[in-house]
């Protein structure tokens, strides 16, 4: 199911810190992560149905269903290659997923802080304005 709207401002650098605020029933086809259409071929560890996938220097964890859907239970994307992985793989995969995730991302050197919100009706990554 495609998301209703999406907004993304391109980032050309890495995520220093990722803080997941909430995840609820977040499911995406696992094929979207290693489909040959992106330049990232993540290391994936599968123990039974438990999946751990590298994401920059962080990871994405979840459980693989018999239908090929990955139910994501934890996301921590940060470090080397994380900005590109977020843009090219994770954010795009969310468009074909279902469920919700809300997270705050601090980009390299603290240049930008963004709030990621993906729900059935909203698909965005907006900058948070800090007041001085």
C-alpha cells in the first residue's frame, strides 16, 4: 500500500544520532532492502524469523513473516553511509510499507535536526527549527 504523501529534502551527509520515538506495526517487503536496485547490499543475519540488517553503522531489527514482510521492531541508522542508506533505501522502502514510525535524526555535525514521520497518511522528514 503506497503512502498518501511524501516529502524529503535530500541530505548528502550522515546521521550522527537516531532516536526512535515510536514504532507501531511497521511492515515492509524485505525484498525492498536487497533488491539490486540500490547500491547498498546490507549484511542480513537471519536466526529463525529474527532479522538483523546493517544500516550504516547501525541496524534494523525485526521479524520475517512467511509472506516476505519484515515487521520492524527497532531502527538505529547512523554512522558511515547512513545518510545515503536512509535516502536511497530506508525512506523509499517506507513508501511501500504499512504501519507507523516516528524518529528524530541529528545529522552530521548537528547541522540539521529532522523529525521522521511515516504513517498511513503522512510520509515526511521535516527539519526541526531550534529557537536561539
